[in-house]
């Protein structure tokens, strides 16, 4: 069984109000012949609810860590491809 200390904390924007909770998993539902993605979140009061991924933000990351890591991106300029 997974304890809350093993789940990632999240903030959910629910109608303009930020709610704290814990991420459980992504859920894929089939609706009208297409797949919809939802996030299963356990709220602080213990209730489980589905949310649109757009409104769920992981809160265990340090500030600025969501920025792309430019150091790992290398530009491939000035490299010529050899043709066989």
C-alpha cells in the first residue's frame, strides 16, 4: 500500500481556488470515440476526484526547475552531413 509520503503533492486550481492534494495517477477515459485524460487526485480531506490535467500542478519541484535545461540542448549548427 502506498503512503502519502510516497505520493507527489499537487495544487489544483478548482474554480479559482487552489486546493492541495496528492497525485495518484493519470486516467484515460473513452468518450464519444476519443480518449480523454484526467488526473486522479486525493484531496486533503481524503476524497478522490478527477481533474483536467491543465488545472493540476505538481508542487514538489523547486522554483525554476520547470524551465528547460538549455545546457543539455546542443545546437547542431555548422555540422555537415556526409552523403554515402
